C-alpha cells in the first residue's frame, strides 16, 4: 500500500497548495502530496497520484532523477491522451516524520520543449529541401562559411559538397574573389552603386524578399563548360529578432535564353537594315519621279511655244507619259514593300511575348513531369510490399516532400498558359492573313467590314498601342460587296495617320465607329490629335502632298485611299479642327452595280 500523509502532515503541506508552480512531495517512489497546480496540469487528482507509484505515473526517468542516478534538463510526464508534458524539476530534501523526503518543484516547460523539437525538425526538413532542390543552392553562415552545398551546385561547378562545406572562400568555385559573392554582399549594408558597376548593370532588387538581390553573370568557363550565363539570387537569413545570421544563394543556368535573345537581336537588326534599304529605294524613286514631272512640265511649255511641231512633240510627250506611268507604278510597289516591312516588324514584336512565356512554362513543365514520374516509380516499387509500415511511411514522406497536389494544380496552370500563348500566336497570324486576304480571290466578294477592321487594328497595333487607346463603337451592319484587301489598305492608312497625328508626349484616343444609312454602310475613324487647318485639309487627297518630315511619308496614302473608295462607288469625307482632332468617314454602297461586280469588269480594272 502506498504511503500517504497523516492529518498532521497534511496540515504541514497545505501552504504548498498556494504555489502557482507544480509541487510534489516524494518519498522514494511514492507521491505523498501534489499541489493543485500539478494536479491540474497532469489531469489527475491527489488521490489518483497517491494510489500509484512514481514509476507507474512518470516512468523510470522520474525515479532515477529523484534517486540522484541521472540528470536531465526536463522530464517527460505521460498524459492520458498519449502525449507528454515536460517539467523542469528541482529537488529539495527535507526531514519529515523521522525520514528524508524530497520536495520537487516542477515547472511546466512543455511549450519550450515542443518548440525546440519543432525547430530541430524544421532545420532537418530545410536541409533535405535544399539538397533535393533541382536549382543550384548554397548557404553561408554569419562568418561567411559554407554550411550547405547541394547536388545541383556540384553539377554546375564540378566541386563536391565534401570539398566545399566549411570553406570560407566559396567564390573560388566560380572564379570570384573572396567576399564578393552576392550572398556575401547581402549580409551587410548593400552599396547598390558598387554592385551595379560590378555586375555591369545586370542587377536588381528582388521583389520576392526584403534585402534580396538578383543578377545575371557571365562565366568564361564554369564546371568545365565554356561561355555560360547564370541567374543568381541571394537573400539574407535572419533569426527571430531580425538579426542576419547568414545568406542563401541560388543559381539557374540561363545560357539557352541568352543565346536566343542574342539571335533575336541580330534578326531585329537585319529587319531594320532591310527597312532602311527599302526607304532609301523609295526616296530614290520619289526623286526620279520628281525629275520626270519636271521634264513633263518642260515639254508642255515647249508645246505651247512650238505649235507648229505638234506631231513631233506629241510623240515625245507620249513617250514621257509612259515613263511617268512606269515610275508611278514602281513607286506604288515600293510603298507596298515599305508597308510589308512595317507589318513584319509589328508582327515580330507581337509574337515575341507569347513565345517567351510558352518557352519558359514548358521548361518548368519538364521539371514537374520528371518529379511526378519519380513518384510514380516509387509507388510501383512499393506496390508488392505496401503492407509494410516503414515503406508506407517512406512513401508518405516522399509525397509530402514533393507536394503532389501543388504540382498537379501548377501543371494544369502551365498547360493553360502555354495554350493561351500558342492561341495568341495563331490569332496574330490569322489576323495578318485576314488583313491581306491571301486566301481570297481577286473578284468582288461579300465581306464583313467589321472583321476587316479588327484584323487591320491587330496588324497596326504596334503603331497605335504606345500612343493611343482604341475605342470600338460598332453598330449592326450587313456584309458589303467589295474588294476586302483594298478596303483594309484604306483602313490601315487612316488608322496609321490617326496615330501619327497624336502628339508623342500625350496619350490619345482613336474612336472607330460603324453604322448603316439607307443602302450604304459607313466607317468613321476619329482621333483627338493635332487636327488640320482648312488649307491643309483641301489638299490631303492630292498625290505626293504630305505634312510629314522628309523621308517619313510619300504623300500617296490618302490619294490611293481616295481612289479605292471611288472604285467602290463610295465617298470619303473629312472633318477637322486644329488642336481638336480629325474624323474620316468612309461611306460605301452595300452592293456594287452589276457591271462593276462582274469578273470581266474587275479584271479590266485590275489591269488598269
């Protein structure tokens, strides 16, 4: 039977019940007394504590400790729910009823012990994450010594973790002087001017973490491979108080991306050179045409002076006119070539963005798929022995480590983004085809003008998007019998002129409207640009008249547009106020006269 306090002894220990920390009175393996605080913490009454031995209640560790046979920072007390409560115990021997008993002061330190355990587990998990991360990663402590060097770093540099960890000069693996790694620099106040100079301007603050920086570095030779580019990111590591205790740095090989950017730059330079050559040819053609016009005027003056030589002069004039027609045709062709070059530059610009993130997403997708396949392999190997407890635990840890649910969700997002990028490229190409009507016949046909407007807006988007916002106010209009590619040329000329009319220092608005009136449809293109004076407005449809600087325009855009609208038996009107903007309104009949829309008639016009 367990020892208990007699009534007199009970009275001697009543004061212990007022103490706010747990108190036990222990005689060998018996608990003589426990105050209310201890009973409440362990969930047992004094009677329940007295009817069992200390070994049964707390375990061997408590008995060994009270007998002086062991030492511990804290002792565990098993709870009814299977968990442990931890107590920091101090013993005070005292005489009681002719024998020595121990008064144990038991301070509950469960929260601290659990926090320490969780911290140790977290450190272990972080070490495993760094080691398994497919991106080169290393960690420095506050003394700038390497504490982690993962497998990806070994592959990148050819330096093993055994040789690297503990070194205070990790930059040697990259050919960088001691203390000049980005991870070294972010552990102290950063001199951004010096860093920008060191990285040739290829450095920026990381938006992902406070005090973190990212940069791009070129290595002549790294890991035995020449001419490599790396994206590096370094972040300071802080303790709970905010003090810096180290830094972590990651390295990603971006050599392929850099090579692609260099190829794209060369292609862009080649396109600019081609446009420059076409512009030069156009200027030469214009000068040649002006010379022809001057010669024509001289011939006409000579005709008035020499009426008697009409026959001879007529022959000479006819020859001169033929040369003029040939020069005009050559000029129009050169204008088309310049437009094609402009379109090609715009399309290349628009295609570049979606192709960029499609390429990036598929690279990430490849890494995710490799991880998923490794998990599937693990499940296949475990299937014959799935009943084994240790194997099930191993598989569960691997699944948590890889975060399978996240990978599945992110995989679908990547596929969706990649699909959107590809569809965007297809839309741009389709709009270019719609604009030029490469698949259409040369005959008159029924066409949706609003679709043509949308295609043209996409084609000239590169001319407009940096200068103005486009507002569409499309009404319900029927299809129109027309030559769609020629009308698209009219719309392109009007839209580009509207963009050029907007001052570069201000962002303007271009309003595109459509509607019907009687047996006609109309298209209006309005801008809030610089506008025109009445003198200029009276000459805008004259051939070769332009308000643009020399070399910026041929003066044929509106003249050709006027001729195309006239061919369609329509009319083009303009309304403008200086400083207020300009509105062009094109009105077209819904159907063409039968003789005009016949294939034979159209062929004649095309030949003309």
